[in-house]
């Protein structure tokens, strides 16, 4: 009787062993990530660690941080510390006349929807006016406004509110 079931046992054993996976051995250009019993190949970022590329990566981080113009509570006046950054954006847009940017005004949670929308629009327009004074073509500048739906900080603290009062420069 056991001899009659032997082919079935062998077939099941082969089936189970063929379904089990052998963990791949990573070479120096691959990184694997293990989640539970699953081993997955993930992309390994190739890093060029030359001094020039390190500086470029640092500048990218700085530029990304400097895509925001912050405003005081209930104001649409550009702060003096933003002029240097806006001048850099103006220079870049003057060199790339086929490029356009969105100037997206934002407000904090205080005030009505309509009030915050209008304040956000006024802030974005102030940035637009400044860039136009720097000879950027108005056709390169697209103004948008948010009211109460695009916060960077949801803490409802004075610091959080100050982060939300901004114009984002979006390329």
C-alpha cells in the first residue's frame, strides 16, 4: 500500500521543493531588502562622491529649501530676507525664457476661506510683481492661491502657522 502512494509522495515533495525559493546572493552592485520571508532586489543608488557632485547635491538641497517665501501674519509684504533668493530665481528665469513657474500663495488656518484665499492670492501676486521688476516676463509666471487645504504644518502652533504663510515657487 505504501508503494502505491510513493509516486504521489515523490510528486508532492518535488512540487514543494520547486516552489521554495533560494535566496539570491547579492553582488556588489545590488542591494536586497528582506521583509519577513521575502527577499527583494531594490535599486542601489549610484553615488558619485567627487567633491563637485557633493557640492551639487548640497546646492540642490539648499535650492529646494529656498523655493518658499514666508510672510508675517495677515501680511502680503515680502520679507527682506527673501530678496536674495528671489533675485536668484529671477536670474534663472531670465536665462531660461522658455521656462515658467507657478507662484502658489498659501495662508494659515486663521480666518475664513474667502479671506485666506484672497490673502494667498495677494502674496503670490507680490512675488510676481517683484520678479517682473527684475525683468522676468509675466508670461513665465503663473499665480495660484490656496486657502485652507495645503498646509506644510498641521500643529496649529505659532511656528506651524508661520510655515504655512508662504508662496511656493514651483518649477
